[in-house]
DNA sequence: TAAAGCCATTGACACGTGCAAGTAGATGCT
DNA sequence: AGCATCTACTTGCACGTGTCAATGGCTTTA
C-alpha cells in the first residue's frame, strides 16, 4: 500500500500488473476517504492542463450576443475534447489570474493585436484569437444586406452606424463592405448615418437624414439593435416600413421577429466553424502547432416583413 | 544568488534585510529572463488561490441577461479584492475542471440545491449560490408589477407566463407573488396565460385569452421578453396598448424603450448587493466563514408608454 | 584578543503527484 | 540445485515555490 501502488491503480497503468484484491482495497479506501487528485500538484508534475481560458475585453454589454453564442457553443464543443472552457470577462489591464494554468488562451481581440503577444509571454502557452479572420466575417454580413435590399428593388441606401465609439472600427469595416457590394451592384454608395441610442434623438436623426436624402429607400443597420432603434424612430416619425423605407439588420437577434414590422436580418452559420475551432484548440492543447480554421465569410439573408 | 535570496527579494520579505546591490541584481535578472512565478507550484506550496469559479447550468440562452449582468459586475467588484472571477458555462454533469483550484465556487442554482453539497465535496472549498434568497428577489418584481398596474387603475389582470418549461418554476414563484399583491390590493387574482414563443401562436393565444376574459385590462409579463411577444401579438390582433390593455414586463431590458409602445417594466437595484457579495466572497477566499448578503427583495417600476 | 552580536546568504524541506528504477518473493526451466 | 523469469510492490526522485534554521563573514564590545 505504498503511494506508488495507489497511483498505479488509480491511473490504470497498463504496464503494471496489480492483483484484483489489492486493486479493490485501494479503490475502496479511495472512495471511503473521498480522495480527489489535487490539480496543482498534477500540473506541477507536468500533466497537461484541461483548462482553456477565454478572455474578453470589450463585449460586456451583451451587445455582442453573437460572440457570446459562439463562446457558449465553443465551450460545449471543447467539452467533447475533454477540455474545460472558462471565461474571464473584462480582463482589462492584463491582470489575469496567474494561478490558473490554462493549456490554451483565447481572446476576443482580432489576430495581430499586440495583446496576443503580451498574453503569450505572460502565460507561455498558445494564445489565439477566438475570432480568426474577423474582418471578412464582419464584412460578409454587410454585403449580404446590400444584396438583399437590391434584390428587393432598393437603390438609394444609407448605412446606419451605431453611436458607441467602441463599435466605430467594426462599423467602418461593415460600411466599406456595403460600399463594395453597392458598387458591384451598380447602385450609389450608401452614405453613413449615425443612430443615437436614445429613441427621441434617433427620430430626429432619421428626420434629418430624410430631409437631406429624400430619395432614401433602404437602410442597412450595423446590427439588429441599431435596426430596432431605426424601426422605433421610423414609427415615431410616421415613416412606413417597408413601403417607404426598407430596414435590414445583422445578427438574427431572437427578438427580431417581434418588432413592428418584423425585422429582416442577415445571419452567418457558425456551427461548422465552432466545431472545427474546437478541434483546433484541442490540437493546441495537445502541444501540436496548427493553423486555425477561419470564420465564415458568407452570410445569408433572413427575410421578414421589414424589407 | 541562491533561490532563497531571490525569493526574498521578489516577495519583499520584510523579515530579511537585503542590500540594495543584491536586490537590484536579482530584479535585473528577473526582468531580463522574463521570470513568472508558476501558479500551480505556489498553490501546492500553500498559497491562497485568487480564482473564483462561477458555474452556471441553465442560463445559456442569454435570456437571463440580468444574471449575466450580475456576474459581469461581480467580476469587476471581485477584481478590487484581488480575486479573479472565471465563468464556466453549462457545467452540466459536474465534470468541472479539477485542475483549476478555485478559492471559492459560486453557482447559479439556488441555496439548498443538492448540487451545492456535491460541489463542496468535489472542490473542498466554500461553495455558495450567487443568487442568495432568490425567491424573494423574483417575487418582488411581480409584486411591483401588480402595484404599478393598480396605481394606473387596472383591476382585471392576467399573468403572462413563458412557454419554456425550464422557466416554469420561476414563473410559478412570480405568479404566486402577483396573486398575493393582488389580494393585498383587493382586486381579483390574475389568472395564468401562457405565451408561446412563436409570434402567430402568441397572437392566437392572446385572442383566446380575451375571448375568455373580455374584461381584461392589464397584463403582467413574466419578463420583458414575454412582454415583447405580448406587445407584438397585441399589435397583430389590433389590440391597442395601453388604452385597452396595459402591459408591463420585468428586467428593464435595454431594448424595452424601443418597442411600440415603449415597454413599462420593473427593476431591482443590485449594485449594492453586488458590492456586498463581492466582499463576502473575499472573506470566504480568505478562509473566514461568513453569511452572504441577500438579493434585494424590493423592485421599482420603470414606467413607459405601455401602461 | 576573545566573546558576542549583527547581517547577508544558503541548504534543506514540504507541498501532492506520477513514474523510472529497483527489490524481494514466488515460480518455471534445465 | 542453480539460474532466469515473472509478479507485486517499494524506494526515490523531480516538478517550482516559499520559508525555517543554520552558516559564515564582519563589526562591536569587554
């Protein structure tokens, strides 16, 4: 009953032959005493950690519920590889918990961000963006928006950007993609139109926009939340959607079917990406270097009453 | 330049006097080599973990965005105590990562749930519900809804319950609280009325409800999402809110101001609770036993156009 | 000068685990 | 009997850290 014997039994070491009587004695004692192997000691000994650490900085406001969904399903997918995803929100100043020893670190910042190198140095484990090739992913949705509106016969578009400054970079990417899609379709480029969070202010902004561009007949919103604001503002202004102006969002927000009129939107299927990315992370955790799969660069319209 | 000397310098041990020259030499070498203390070894040595593990089972669908908000702000509050909150979603079958060694484990299940004892045995660290006294917290919002509707002159109420079975227990608590508030106000008890997720089905359900109870003039919705569905169904049925029926939700969802009409709702202020609960968790992490603060059992109305 | 005291530094250990290497004892083969 | 082979188990080490007790050099005091 030395420690080694116990260890052989509990780890089912096939190179050691253990008679059944001893085996049972060890198992009984282990169960009776409620023995649990102590994680830190195993790690110190050199065991591979089963922890994958997800770090997110900016997406607190649940606004990025698409990212939240990806993270959730990624956690489920990683569990099938024997890995455990834990999520640390708002790890601003790189004061991440040093005493959890992850096998892999994922971050919400895009590839190429200096934070990735910083984290890599700090943890000395593989660090990857959880959203590889994010720009193309973001751009695809805006392109799909424009294509859908054009297919519905709309020609004079505006791009409804959010007023939150932290979303500015993302909005710029999508707006450029909308421009490119408009150019490809041979219609005028959609001009930018900022939507305040406040409903009354949004109504005023929409009125001003229509005064400046009376021929406007379609709005691509940055995401569904901006689209909700536009719909509310339009109703307040007496603008009829979609007969006067069509409105389309991005993300397929669960509340989209409930607006008046129900919101058309655009969606990317990320299930395959999540599966592949989980496998990629499992490879990294196993010590193999590998290139990550990319987020889909295709999006499809979810047409409803607002277009 | 032995390991001990280095350790004394890096941990600023005040019981040891280290001459400045040696101190600098150690610091320089440490910085040059990019030394990071290895978490698992510190824990094995007996250091206190700075990790607080939050486990959630059911609240994937972002439906419980109130819980999500509490968790987020709790993470920020704990950081001020030098603790790091990490969040493992959907830890169903208790297969939680054993190799992260938390100082405290928090769970989304209410006090008294057998899972708490199970986790306590598994981790052998303090385990607490992150939502202590949850029932009273849930009940308070329903009471506030009824009081608000009564103050607006409504007398014949219905309780709009969600159709998702996993929310049934919570809905029952709130419905009972609504009954109690109605009894206290001297009006008939609100009868239950189930709202399907699908908009068309919700419209049919609302029509049937009105046919059965033509005198209905107010609806307490289980939460804002159910209220959104009710508003959409009402619009589809040609029912005018609030002149014919007033509708009020729960949670102060960020999209509430954007519905047509803007949704009245009910909210509890949890900032004080979060602060106190963070301090409580810090006590637990320091090894002191302590009773947790309780979630507020008061809620206040956020009146908008729908009542 | 020797005894005593202070200061900087160091060797050694413990924490819990997993595994390589080694050791008895039993059995088989010649 | 003598030697090889197997089984059943043990000893011992390493992982990286923090801290106690001990060491040796140097200065002060009697």
